[in-house]
C-alpha cells in the first residue's frame, strides 16, 4: 500500500511540474512601429468634381482609437481620417498621433467637366519621404484611383 501511495505521489509530482511552464504564456509580439506624415493638396475642384483622400492605421494596442491629427489638431476616437473638403482649403497635413505598425492611404479623384484638377501627395515615414505623386486629371469623366500601404 505504501508503494502504491508513493507511486501515485511521484506520478502526481511529475505531472504537476510539467503542467505549468513559462513557455505556455503567450509572448507579446514586437511590431516595428513608425510615425507617418502625409501632405495632400488639391486645386481646380468645382462643385461637380470629387477628391477624396482616406488614411487608416494599425496601432500596436488595438484598444487605441485616436490615431491621427490633421493640421496639428488631434482627431479623438478616429481610427481613420477622410479628407474631401478641398474647395474651402487646398492643403492638408495628416500625421499619425502615435507610432503605428502599418498605415494605408486611398486616393480617389474624379473630374466631371473640362477644367483640370491638380493634386499632389507626399508620404513620409519616420521623417523620410517614401512617396511623392502629382497628377492632373483633365477631361470630363476622367478619374484617378490609387492605394498605398506602408
């Protein structure tokens, strides 16, 4: 009977030591994070034309929702920003409010008359220019659509 209890005790001890280990806990994943800055300018837009610049980001803390600032003003609880109001203002500067794991930009412009639309786009990652683009969209029905991921 002593051997039986001793055998049970040893078996339970071995199982208890192997049941929990430091390797079982998930390790937080390290992400490369970056600060993003985008400058967009559009001119020649009338009432009929459209120009839309959308910016989204992936934070390392998925509970964070205040990701962007526009012209220095923080956009509280806005995980994405869409700029469409160009007739009243020509240039916008959009910056990540916190370091982000990833950012995406969607540009969409459409011309509905013969007056050309001109726009420019510049992307900076950690202070370095990574993309510059200038387009002129002329002619009724012409459009420009582009997506970028950083």
